[in-house]
C-alpha cells in the first residue's frame, strides 16, 4: 500500500500532529513501508498457532488477598487541606 502526501496530511490532522509540508513526502514513504510490512504479516499462515497472551509459557503465582497496610486514617489525611472523620473534604463543585 502506498500513501500520498494528501493522505499523510489527513492522517496528521486526525492525529493532531503538526507535520511541515517538506516532511510529508519522507513520512509518506515511512508509513507506506510500515503498512507494507503489516501486509506481509497478514500473509503468514497462523492457522496451526494457538492464541496466546504471552510468549513465555508460565502461570503467575497466586497469593492470599489480605490487607497488609492501612488502618491509620489520621496519617493518610495529615497533609490534606481539610479533613473530617478520616475523610478528605473537598469543595462542592456541582450546585
């Protein structure tokens, strides 16, 4: 797939990236190369490949879900501009 200057300009506008006019041609070549590489990947036969989440065949260790920290709200809210009963007080923003 080959991209022209206008397509690259449109992509840049959509991505909200400022690309100078003198950089459109080189960028079009780079993006076209990337798209060609992706097309080549699509030609690879992966019908016998099982879907996977990671290339490493391993399982993560499980641990008990226990609270190992907390229980001191006065220390947590010590730097708060305003607190009450262990909670942060914030100004009302919706009337």
